[in-house]
C-alpha cells in the first residue's frame, strides 16, 4: 500500500493510485531473478506523469525495502536496507517498459530513510518544481513556507515580479503553440517550473556558444533533461561498441 | 571538396520525419542514408520504413536505442527495406511485420567513413548523405543558426544521437554542416540542425557511415 503523501508534496504529484501500476512494474523488474525472501518490497512512491499520444511516461521516486546484511549500511539490529530509487516507466497500450532504473542505498543511520522528508530532499528538479508553485499562485502561508524552504533558487522574494510575469506569459504561449495539455493543475505547475529551469539552462548554453546559434523555447522545453535524454536520445551510441565496417574508399580528383 | 554542397537541392533527401517519444534516431539516420544511396544509384527517391528497423532489427533495442552498424546488418539480413507507405511508423515496438515481397530497396554492404571532416565533405559531395552520430548537447533548446558549443561541454566521447549529414557550406564565413534531424519540422530550422564544421564539434566526425548500393 502506498503511504500518505506529505502535505507539502501534494502539489505536484500525480494521483497515487495512478502511480501504483508503473511502480509495481518497476518493482517487478527490480526483483526479477531474485530468490523468494530476498525480494525488495515497495515503500513510499512519488512521481509525475507525462502523456503524449498513446503513451505515458512515469517518472517515479520510490523507496524499496530489502534484507540487509551489511552493517555499514544498516543500523543494527535493523535487518532491512532502504533503497532510494528513481524509475522511468513508459506505458503504451497497457504495456509497461522500464526505461531507467537508478537505486542507491540510503544510510538509515543518518537520514531516516523512507520518511517524506527524505524524498523531498532528494532530486533537485522535484524540489524546484514544488518551490516554484509558490511564485505563481497564492497558497496558504504554511504551504508556501514549505515550498520556499525547499529551494532558495525560485524563492518569490528573490525573483523580480516582472520576470515572473514574463515567464508565465512565455509559458502560456508555449502551451498554445505546442498544443500542450496537462491532466491536472499540479502537473501544469510542475511543467511550468521545469520550463523556467530550462529557460535558464538555454540562456547558459547560449552564453557559451561560439557560433551563431540561438537557443530558447522549443517543443521540448517542458521536459527535464533526464526525461529528454530518456525519451529522445540514444545512450547505446556511446555505451556499445560499433561493429567494425570496412573503410570507405577516399574520394580523389576534382 | 567543393566549397558547398546540399543534397536537398538535388532531390536526394525526403521530408523531415518525427521519431515521436521513441529513441529510434538510429533508424531514421540509417533510412535517410539508404534513401540517398538508392536515389543516387537508382534514380528514385523513396521514403523508407524506420518501423521495420524498430520492429525487426533484433540486434538493436527499438525505442531504447541502436547502432547504425547493426541496422545495416539487419537490412542485409532481412532482405531490404519496405517503404514508409507499406510499413508506416508508429513509434513503439511491435511484432515484426516485414514482408520480403514488399521490400523496395536493398543494400549490398556498409562502410565506415573517414574522421577527417574535409574527406567527409568530399565523400558527401560525391556519394550522398551520410549517417552520423553526435553529442546532442544543447539540441533540446536549439532554434536556429550554427551551433558551436565549447568542446568540454559537447564532448565527442558522449555521443547520444544519430542524425544525417545532407550538406555543408558557409554562412557569413562560418563553416557548417547541414544536418537532418528526426524531431519533426517544428524543431530547429524546419527540422534541420546546423553545426560548426571543421572542429570536430560534438563528435560530428566520429561515427560516420553509409550503406553501399551497387
């Protein structure tokens, strides 16, 4: 069963019931080939979903609990090890595919693994997304305070109001131009925070380019770097060795 | 090499396609090359099927990525490529539905090209568009112009996107490669990317290859 979400985290999450199927699939993949008794169990799950055409891409953060025999990782007498995992699961026509899996143990002695705080303090994109919401919408003070404390980068007190208005207007234009639809207000807010992050990244890339290229808003501007890499790029090109082919004859003469 | 060349003006390049939410750039890069080779050897420009490679090239991993060198082998093994009309693209892995009777194009072999950009330009001008792979740094936000990222930001050793070289030239004395991408016409310059030529920018010269059609 999925645990209750922390109050400050609710703003950007997809419905937890919606995350259950992709999370269970990711867990199944994680446990594949493991003997009974050594399989991990699902702890807390958070995530978001991006839909396009017939597909949905789930970006999940989950805690898994598994048996632990390593005293440097687990606090004795605790016999369970907590892992913090990032999964990306693609769902198309009811079929799931695990695109990415990244799990690392959480030092239970220090962090109090599995608590909502641990999830909030990992993954800067998640944090910034939550933080930004307070820039554009009025929330109860307590919630805004939570958001603000997550990230100083998008603190509404440090960003000029005209900048905020300008970016909101550009995002609106982006949504219209590329016909974006977001399922929930929370998803839209999360995407806007990604969009703003990306505008800043594009500015940095622009500043460091020695050619005449212009960088800015594109149809990929509401995707995190990780999502973009996962969906559109091809890591096998650098990971796998290309089969040797005969060398082409050089071209000679005019 | 001639000072400039553009296969788009010579009818060797099909319209820009869109890979959708699928890491199948390798298939688009290879079909683009085969389209050019077939046009130059047989005189017909046919839009060829990437979905056939996504579904039937078992050496590669469909939407999770692939290698052009494997794709050439798969085309040879399968017995050719069907056209886009006969085997349309849907951007996700499905059961292989290749039919040898419907194959319109075949290849005899594949070759690896020089890493020297002058030689690559000469080869392109004489022989047609080239399948390459690059580091896609900055492409998420590219709109237009000639991209020339600082080398440490766009390492030739972190190649993660396959595309198609279709031409080269100079704009205001800046040498460029014209690169056909597979992210639709609503990205870049009508679907094209322009990258600095002559500096090994983003590993443009590292993985150049082509099919051979006799």
